[in-house]
């Protein structure tokens, strides 16, 4: 699920989807606006694989657990201002 497998293509792996989402986060935004921007960017790129909102939310959960995004007091999602912990800390 997180990495590509025999049953999950590289473009659907949560790490890949998370990287795409993280790249779109230029400024704090709502989940709905981020989902819309993500969907549009995949369509413009000509992606044939349709990703559901469930899969998108799993990618957000992965990014949050990795410390790469944070949720502001206003409920908007943005890039984390704190460096994620390194292995062994």
C-alpha cells in the first residue's frame, strides 16, 4: 500500500500520491480545495488511474504521520514548519 507492489502500481502507491499532494501544498489550504487541485492535476497529467478520496485521505494520513504536514488552528493543511525526526532519534 505504501510502496508499489504486484497489486498496486507505482502511481497508486501512497508514497507517490503523498509526494504529489505535498508538492501541491504551496500555502495552507482546506482538504476540499487540496483534493480538487490534486484531482485536476492528475487529469491534466493524463493519468488514467482514478484515485478515490479515500486513497487521497490515506496519503494525507501518511504525510501527517511522517511529520511532513500539519493542521493549523483554522483546520487548513500546510507543510510542516518543523523538520521531521530522523531515524534513531
